[in-house]
C-alpha cells in the first residue's frame, strides 16, 4: 500500500518542528528557511497550515525538466531531484502549479520533498499529528490533492 | 503504426516517450538535425560556464532511445510529401510515415545588419555554437552581445562569468521587453551595470566590420566598440522552410487545432514551431517556451496514439536568472483593461512583484504577474492563473500586500477546515 503525507491544518500549532526536522535531515543543520515543508501563518484567523509537495500524479516538475533530473522513486511514489543532473534552469519551479519545488540560490539547484525515502522526518517530528505518513487511501490527503488538482483544467488531459 | 517525429528537442523527445507508453508496438522514428544525441538548449548556458559537460545537456540518458525502441536519426529533413506520406532527409533517405509530428523548433534570426554574416558573429543556439564561443572567448577581452531578450539574458551570465568585458546592445527601451515591464526591466539593467556589464538600451547596431581579426561594432548613438567576438541573440523564428509545397498551413508558426493537428490529415505540430492556443488570450500564438513545448509534445502524442485529448491552452511564462537576479513573468503580465493591479517595488533590495487581476466577473482572479528577486513557491502563480481561482476576500488582502500570495493560494485551493 502506497503511503502519503497527510497534512491537517486544524491540528497544526505552528511550532515549526517539521521545518527544523526537515532541514536537519537534508542539510545536517537547523535551517528552517531551507526546509521543503513550510508552515504558513494566517494572522487574521490565528491558524497555521503545513504545506509541501503532494507527489502529484501529473508530475508537472518531472515533465518540464529539460535534462531528466527529476525521477520517480518507485517505492514511495516521490518525485526526486537528482542534484548531479539539475542545472538550475528553474523551469520546474514555474511549471509546478502547487509551488512546491523551489530554486535554492546557495546550491544553484532546485529542492523539493522526497518523502525522506519513505520515512519522512517532518511526520516524526510533529507533536500534534498535524503531519502523518499513512496509507494513501485512508487519508483526507487525497481529497486535498484532488481539490487542488481539479482547479487546473489541463490536469484533465492525461490519458 | 509508424510514427515519425521531426525535431529532437524537448517536445519531440517527450512526444516519442509518450507514444511509446501509449502504443507499445508502434515504430517510432525521431529525427534531429544535428549528428549528436538529443539535447536541451536550456542547458547550453551551463555548458558554456563549464558547470556541466556535454552529456549534461542531453535530454535523456544515452541508452534511453534503445531501451524504448525509438530510432533516432541525426539528419535534417528537406522535404515532406503529405500525399505520399513520406519525407526526405538531407542524405536522400526517404522515410514513410503513418502519423507525422512536426516539432522542428525555431532557429535564430539573422539581424538585417551589415556584417551580421561575418564568421566571428555567432549565434548561441546549438552546442556547436557554444563550443565555438567557448573557444573564441577563451583568449578574448571584449565581447559584444546583440539582444537583451530572453535568450540574450540567458547567455549573458555565461559570457560575464568568462571574465570578458561584455557590452550588451538592446534596441528595446529596456531589458527583456517582451517579458518584463519598465520597472522590472529597469531594475534588471541597474543590476547588470552594477555587476560590471555594459548595457545599451534603445540602441541599435548599425554595422559590424572585421579588421585584422578585430570586430568593429558601430552603434546608432555614434559609439564604436572593438571586440573579438560578437554574439547575436536578436530573436528566433519557427523552422518551417522545409514545409514549402507540403500543403501544411503556416502562419507565424504551423497552424494547429486543440488536438495539435494541422490542416493536413495525419500531420501534427507541436512546440516552438506550432501556433498553439494561449491559455490567457485564447488566441493561437507561437510561445516558444520550454513548458509549452513539453505540454504540446505530450498532447500531440496522445492524439497520435488515438486518444482524443484537447489542449486547453498553455500559460505563457518565463523564468530568467541574470547574474543571480531571478525574474519571472506569467500570463497577462502587462494587465487587462479594467483589471486591477498592484505592485511592490524595492530598488535597493532588487525586489519587485506585480500582480494583475481580471476585469468584471474575473475581477478577483489573477490573470498575470511579474516578479524580480523572488524564488519561493513561485509556481502557485501559474496555479492561480490556470485554475482561474476566485480569490474572494484575498483579493483586497493582496491589493494591500501582494507578497501574501502563498497564503491566498492555500486559503483558496486547499481545504483548510475553518480557515477562511
């Protein structure tokens, strides 16, 4: 059974442990600005929303890459950036309609969530179960993904 | 079924890949006009800067074509006979097809300037061009770049990094006039000048002469610049000459319908050579951008394989990195009549964001944007434009602070429970 990240804004307290864990896993340092999961703050409502790549089926980033630097991890379904191949052209960053693949000026390459190879650190670090890694079918995550994708007319063109 | 694809850029390669998935038993022939494996022009600047070797520019790994049973030929196509359904390459080989995809891309325009055809005036379009520029610029002190459009700006960085004294001549009144407005283009120019690049906007090259291996570039402002190499990046046009007499309708590019079909049965066109549907205007235009090329290629291939799939139109969008300053444009970045717009312009920080909203029933829908100095979550601009997302309360919040785009996006496209 394929697992996926389930993000539940209602449970998020904005503690940013996920961003700390993500950057520590990827960079070996606590640097939330480089985390590929981000918590957004809604001041008016006093709410928070964790957000990262949904590993969408359309894989806009993968399809747009001119040098085949983004591939799919068959075991997790994650779309993964191969640093050695990425030239930093940024075409994927404008192609992804979810805004979840970003250019990193320090490295000259793009970065996105790779599900930590199937053991995502953000989910382990989250103290309130706002981020969980569970069976894809059992989550409302699919609904969230579908909701985002149905807003895009050209998402319907895959046969 | 015998599928033939003319053009081995991103569009042709994505089409071949899609066809192989959809039609496992078909014959697929991919024809590029250079005798090297299919590569990406997007990667040329990085090749020029020696960030990557030549293999790093390749669109797919070199065994991809064999493992996917795609025959790759490195020859120019000289003629297409749509009655006999056969094309002829420059070595006289005749290749019959059942379904044909023309994804021949574009080629650089030679500016109508005396001396533009001198051997030391180079385009920077092919790997071979890049090899020559790299060789020539090695011992070079002065380089002149004609054109500060998208392609000019993409190679500007590689040239500047070679340590040459670089002068850029642009006839428009600002840099990248077809992608950036006055403020963004002006800020980019200031940035380049600060980085030591000489920029001349609203300036034309009158003539280029060569004397004793020195190129003499005469400008219309009376200035004369001596250089050892002149690079021309004054625009591109669709590669359609070889279609003369084929009966395939060509306007600015090849005319296609929403199934990427031309006016001739069994002939499709896609990518930079095709006049595809623009998402924002609904008009059929040559966009000549990478994401559109791959969209076109995939949709054309699906239709060739017998799936009736419509192209809803591609959002025109660009991203550019000029000596470390990153700029973007999306959709109707110049705005629409009756639509609101908001911008934040910070000259010292080299930051700019401009949002454009629609009119009437779409007054709370984002229709275009341009940015300078932003790199995070930039793709949601595409998401909001293409989703025609009604921003509701977030429209007025964005009018006060356009940098809150990501919050607006999340609120309007994700189910955030109680979050309005």
